[in-house]
C-alpha cells in the first residue's frame, strides 16, 4: 500500500510559546525525545491556525484544524460547550456558557462563587422552577460552570452577555441588532437572570455556604452566546469515521457536533495532573476501529494561562513520555501541533504561528530533527493555514479533491 | 538595463514526486547539472499550484500559472482540448473530449477501441452524416481521441458525460441542473451517441478491423464537458507577446485560448520519446520574437502515471541535457517548475506542492544549489500559490501592478 490509511491528530492545546526564560520556549526546554524522533522521520512547518497575527480561540482553532471554516459556522462558543457537557443541541438552538457567581446588591463579587465544586442541587432547582418564554435546557458542568440552551422560533444569538468578566455590575442583556428576535432573546435572558437569582437566593446549599463562610452561588452569569451551526458531519466530508479523545467540554462538543464518537477517559481532567497515559491507551484502542482520531491534551494551555514556564515544560516532558507508548506505524499519519500559542509571558492566547509535524507514509520529510517553534519554522512544509491541514492530510491518504482534469 | 526583459516559463509536466525508491524522488535521482546550476544562480521555492492539498488538473494548473483564476474561468477540460486540436472555438461553445471506443450490446468493451491509431475516415463519416439540433464541430485527435463542440443558443455545460471511464455500460447524458438549456443539451448528446453508433456500425474501416481481429471503433464516449470561457488575452493582461511550445492538445489549447502563438515542433510527442532537443531549438528561436515563451515538456507526467520511477528519472536527465542548449542570458527570466506532482507511488496527480526556480536579472537568489522538492522547500521564495507566479514575474520585469501610491 503506497499511502497511509489512518490519521492520528494530536492537539497539544496551547503548547506553543514565545521565547521566555533564557530565550527558550517550554517546547525547547522540555525533554521530548519521542516528538523529536517523529520530527526527524517526518516533515515540519509552522501554521497560522486562523491567520497571521490572529489569536485563535480553542473553538475556532479546532474547527479550522478539522477543515471547517469558522467564519461560516462559528457565532460563539456556547453551542460547543453545551454539546460537550452532553446536551443534545440542535441546529438553530441558542447556547450560552454560564458561571455560577456570587452577586451582592447587583455587583459581581466573585465570578466563580468561591470556586464552588458541586452545583448539582442548585442546577436541579433551576431546572425545576425556571419558566421562560421558550423551551430551555440548563446543565451544570465542571466546577462553577454551566450551560444554557434556548430553543424555539424567533430567537437570535445577536444579544449581549450578562457576564461582566470581572468584578462589577452584572450586565443586562441587550439586543445587538434591532430585530424582534434579538429583542425577544435579550428579554428572555434578563428574565433568566432575575428568576435564577430569586431561585438561588434562599436555596439550602447557599444558606449552608454562608454559614460556613463560603461565598454563595446566587447568580448565573452568561457569555459565549452562539447559534448552533448545521455542520456537515466530518465523516460525510472526509469518508473517515472519527473519534475524539479529550477532557474539555469544548473539544468534546466540537467532536460531537461534527459527528465524531466521543471516547471518555478515566482521570482525564484537562489539567496538568491529567491521566494522559490512559488517554494514549484509549488512542491505541480507538485507532483499531476509527480512521481518524482527534486527541486533545489540554495541560500546557493551562500552564500557559497560569504563566508557569516550569509547569508547562514539565507537562510537555510528561506528554512526550506518554505519547511514546503509541502503537502506530507509518500507515497512520501522525500530526502533532497546537491549536494556538499561549505564551507564559502573556497568560493568554497569541497570534503567533504554531509548529506542526506530519509523519507517515508518503510524507516528503525534511532535515529537521526536533519539535519546537524554531526548528519548525525551517521545516519542509514552510507555512500553511489551519484550514489547509485537512486537505493536505486527505491528499496524503490518496483522497485529495482534484480540481481540473 | 536593470530588469529582465523576457520570460521563459518551463513546465516540466508532473515532474514533482513524493519520496519513492530509497526515500528519493526522480528529480533527486536524475542527473540534472544544468537545472542545478540555474538553482544555484537563482532562487527556489515551493508552490501550491491551486491550494495546499488540492491535486491540480493540468488544465487548471496551467491557467493558474499563467495568472488566470481557474475558479472563475474553468468549467471543464473540453474547451482547451478542442482549441488544442485546431477547432476555432468561441466563447459560449460547449466542448467535450471524446474517445473512439468499442461497445457491444450497450457495454463498453474497450474505451480506446484497441488503441486505434487513425480515425480520420471514421471522423469524416461522422462529420458528413451527423445531424444535430444545433451547429456542431467534430474532430479527431491523436490515437483514439476526438473532440466535439456544440454551438448555438440555449446550450449548457451542466450535463453528465457518456464515458463510464471504465468498462461497463455506456452512460446516458442527463441534465445536472433543471433548466431548459441543460435538458436540451443532454438530449443533443444522447442523439449524438445514437447517430454515431449507427454511422460507425457498418463503416468499412470497422468491417476491416473486425475481419483483422481488431476491435471496431463503433462508438464515441464523451467527457470533460465545459463551456468555452471568455479569457482576456495574455498579451492584453501582461503586455507580453507570447508563444507556446508544447506537444499535448491541452496546453496548446490553453495557449491558443489565451491568444498565444502556437509553434509546432517536429517529433514532439508528449511521451518520454519526445524530441525535446527540437523543442529547445524552437524556444531559442521563439525568444527572439516573443517576450514570453511557455514550454511544456510532458514525458515526466506520463512516466509518473505509469508508476515508472526509472523512466521518470531518465527522462528528467534527458530534459536537463536538452535544456542546457538554451541560449539565454540573465535578461531572460527562466522559470522551471511543474504543473503538479505525479507520484510514481500514486500514478495520479497529488496535492503536494511543486518545486520552482526563477533565475535572471533582479532575482534575490538564495543558498540553494540543486533543483528538487527537498532543496526547494528551503529556498528563498518559501511557499507561494500558482496564482502568485505571474505577478511575481511581472514585477521582476519592472511591470508590477502597484496598489496604492
């Protein structure tokens, strides 16, 4: 067989960086002999996941990397989070990310309600008592997080959020465009805020928290509003049956909304303590039954957001050790990349290109022998865009879409 | 004079490859001292002729390389083949490529009618006896090939082809869109099929073939339908009077439809046995009278489609020797590239980028000193698209189109 048959697409979330300690990056400083070997056997390049200088969100980045055009399908992160936490969203639904928060006299005192860890009972109360002027679904997620989905006719994602994103006044939602659907949706959102505050105010959980000197979770702030897009299933676009292995709701949600099978992993947390060894075991299993496996490993991004160079470096060293247990040969194309750069110096996403490598049958290879931002910039793939990656991989599988004759 | 004055654009059709024997490509394995010298004196890069991962057709590739936008002007290969075999096609004509074939009881037994070599008499019979519901032109081409052009009002390229492209039932043409023109065109095509079968059935040539135990050419299969585009002449776009030197009808047709002068070459076959020495002599002559010469050398593509590494390598060695007789100096920009990659491992076009070099006055040059896929990936031009090549060359002639003041 002259072409590869399967694809393992590994996203080291936020792994790319800018020069930090001693002008090196965490990828350079980490001990990653397995990735370096893949680099030696494969081809490297750098990639503008969205466009040069544009910091990607994790959502738009993953959509691009999977071959979708975010500008056509993306209106906000809510729909993917909602799908990720298990809500069976439908095209046209309006979805929000939510935070349980502590509000006092209309002012947000803590956006995470003292990092409350279990909002199960509070969410149950909201589900039971809330009455909105449309069908809705509300579900708690990890920690202080939740999602709200509005369903029905005459709804619009063109409304402002209620989360001020820092301490300060809780916001009223306003229509962003002057049409009946947006005005109606803003009204429903504000109604949600009022009713939720009232439902949570005297909830036994909050009374207990106040007695225990913990901040009460007495409001839910909404952000990331988006309309659930109609996405052509990944398998329909590519002919590849696909699975997603990830810890974060967002990536799981993108997998679900593109029709991938979600394979849960015990101990996968999305943090630097995540059970990545178990994830790699699941990848090996998943590749037996799937032609495409998307593996997202989140920890490096978190360390970047925390501004912790050493944590990022050590996590990448641990990732390399875990990935070295992959049981793959040249008939599986392996892609290693990041969805965006999260410099420890910035603590947020930047628009720098990310390094990537492709290893497997048919790849032209190059002279590179290490995987990091600097070496990748001299790789044989030069510089491509995120949206180009899937066509390149499909072509390596011998399934390129020819234009012309 | 500080800028070059002329351009020689050499397309080594399908010359690019993926790593094959011992991880090398035919370009790497071939002995090409002349091209290596041009590489040393010039600048290299890699090029996505259409887009990363998109396998180009030879038609869309040449259009891109000449600065046209295929997505705007290309509907199918037929128009270019028709122009290439000498039909004076007009914008709006509907043109097909055709194959004389052997059909028995409605089943295609051989798509090439036993590789019949001369269809002159059969074609003459079709021209004389065929009556269609619109003006038409039918012309035989090399071997079993032919072209059909339909002319008149209310015709459409939005119809399916009759060539099944493998043995099996001959297809009925169907409208691809539900409009009167497409329905009418499909009817005309099916009428063509019926009448041609009847004209050829008892033709003396076929009676002789059957007696000699050869397959009769008793049908004509159509494919590659397209509407003849209105192309702004190349000279009007660039100010460069241009000539095309090529063996294949397609490239000749693209030259003709863009208003280039076609200079025929004795012994140019489009195969690995082609008289490329004579082509190079013609290039030297053509450059005296033309500011732009497009030279297409086809053999490497054929060897790629045959999966023959050695044939491809030896042909490229021979091409290099022939090109070393070019009488050009730095005032002529030389471009050497391929229109697409045709890996011997795939036997068809792939979407890998192609290497290119530009040598001549004003070029920045780089550190490269050999012409192949690997070295080019490290060249000073980095990675561009096919559509960018003509603007780059025009700019090197001091004729760039400035944007702004």
